[in-house]
């Protein structure tokens, strides 16, 4: 089940929230847990066992870590066991095929390559439960005493399958006691509507241009069409993922939780370094807290700092997908960030317009590498972008989609957001939200293209 579906909006949400608000507080976690299980099982019923096993295993291992002697070998053993279990499950389901393909290629073997379907959201909930285990081991939080409480934290449907990645300490108190209010319900519905419109009106329609490039064949498109496709995917991915994150934040507020925002207008960044402070903020924060800083961060020599950055970006690429184009994507960003750190930092800070153009060109090329089916396809696409190939294939799409492209560029800046937050309780804003909601519903009724791009990670 996805948020931008008629089943979720007109069946799941009304029934779930009716039960959630009517029942006394002591039953709310139970309703949230089983409601989230139904939400997940709707699309991945056979993989519910993986989520339930993760809850069970990590609940008892965390309690064992919490009760173990300070600095004792048992505590360390249980921690290592928990890390191996969680990362091991992710490796088995996400990377087994990729590993076997490369073993066959390197050693000239013909071993069978298993085709294991990727469980929905496994990358997100694995990182979420890992943060809990690490925080318990570091004495940054106590182990959850209730298995229902831990299960509710991990399986909470707003952020289960595509984030934002919520650290346990951020919601621990709310799991035990939280305040529900009409204001929270109102604000949550508004945020949900903004996310729904971002996803359905902008992302879904802008995706048609990128899809058309693929249908035509990357080797057949003109250079203008290649750049138009790259721009459309750049906007589609932002409004798709940010739209999902806004819906998750809105649903969380309706439930009485405060989830962190995942985006801060990344396309106005003045450097690639700044871009990654604004894009997928909860994942970037996760890597900083649990990988980069434990390795030494930037508190050591330049050489060691660069190695720490290399490790983070290699893992970042792998986290996004089991393919070489994702690994190259991560390593390319590592090289660019190092270059900015050593040479460009001061220069970019003084060139407001050029720095933004430079950043967007790199980001657009990065998304091509990210979105292409393979590394070879990405190279073909780059050849169409950077060597001139004429043609009129782009004109139909530019003529049909230019209003959406302009709207996407405008709405990816904070201009309208500032006005919204200043007047979000005014009648015109409420009318606009009402129109956006029903326009989204009309498009959902007519649409057959409604994916969430980050679900495959």
C-alpha cells in the first residue's frame, strides 16, 4: 500500500484513525502496531516475518546488552551479534545476486545467481533498528522494556518503507505518552496534502519525460531531449521523495509524533557539500553519527579524514542499490566533495549564481547515473548529453510540460513555503489546499503511473 493511493486515502486512513482516536491511550500503540502490519502486509505479506523477526531478535539482544556488565565481553558479544544479524539480513536479501554476479565475472565461474525479491523498505528499517542497537550499546538510551513499544517504533507505517529514518531517542517518550490535539490533526492533514500534491501532480507527470527518453532508447535521443529528460528526472525524484517524506511527517503529527524533515530545498544549494546537507537529511545524519564520527570524522589528519569520507560514500552508494552505477555514483560524489573541501570551498562561497549552476549541473548528471538501468546505459546517456546530437524529439514534451517544469523549478525553492507558513491558517490557503487535494484525487483516478522511486532502495 502506498500513501498516494485511493485505498489508503479513502479506506485505510478513515478506519485506522477512527479507531486510533476513539480508543483510550493504552490501546493506541496496539492499534498503531497492527495497523502498520496490515499496511505493510498489503504489499509484502510474505516479508512481514522479516520485520517481526527483526523486532523480536533486536528486542531481546538490546535487553541483554542493557543488562550486561559495563565493558564486559558479553555486552560486546551481544552487540556484535545484533549488528551481524541486521546487516546480514540486508546483505542476503539485497546484495546476494550482485555478489554472485561479480564472483562469476572475476573468477570465470558459472555459479547460479539467485533472484531474491527485495523486501519493501528493508534498507530503511534496518538502519533504523541499527541506530537503536548502537545507542543502547553506547548508553545513549535504555533498551525498550515493551516489545510492543519497540515493534511500534520499528513498524510505524508513516516511515516504515521509505523513511524518514527516525532515531529511537527522538520518539521514545512519545511511545509512552503523547498528546493528540485538533491542531495536530489539522497541521498533519495540511502537510499530508502538500506531500500528496507534490507526488501526484508534479512528480508523476514530470516522470513522463524521463520515461519517454528510456522508451526511445538512450542512443536515439537528441542532446536537447537528453538534458530535458535529466531535468525532469531531477525534479521528479525531489517531488517524489520529498512528497513521500512530507506525507510521512504529516501522518506522524496526526499520530502524535514529531518526525524530522528530510529535505531543506536542496536545489538552491551553492555547493555539492551544501546539497548533501539539504538532501535526505536523516540518512546523511545517520551516516555522520554512526559511521563518519566513529571513524574519526574530521578530527584527524587530512589523509585519515579523506579515508573516512571514502568509506561513508562507498557505503552510501551501496545502500542505494546493488549495482556498479550506484557504487560509481557514491565514489563520484566522494571525489567532488574532496575537491570542494580542498580547492573550491572559498571560491564557491563568493560566486552566488555560478555556484548554484555548478551544483545543479553536477546533481543532474549524478541523477542520470543514479537512475539509469546500468552503468553502460548511463555512459550512453552522458554521450548524448555532452556530444551534440540534433533532433526535434524534445519539442512535443517541452510544449506539453513547460508549465510543470516551471512550477517544479519554482516550488523547489523556499519562496512559496515562506508565504505558506506565514498564512497557513488563512482562508485562501485552506481553499488552495482543498483544491490541491481533490486535484490529486482526480489524477489518481485517471493515472496508471504512480510509483514511489525510493521504494526500490
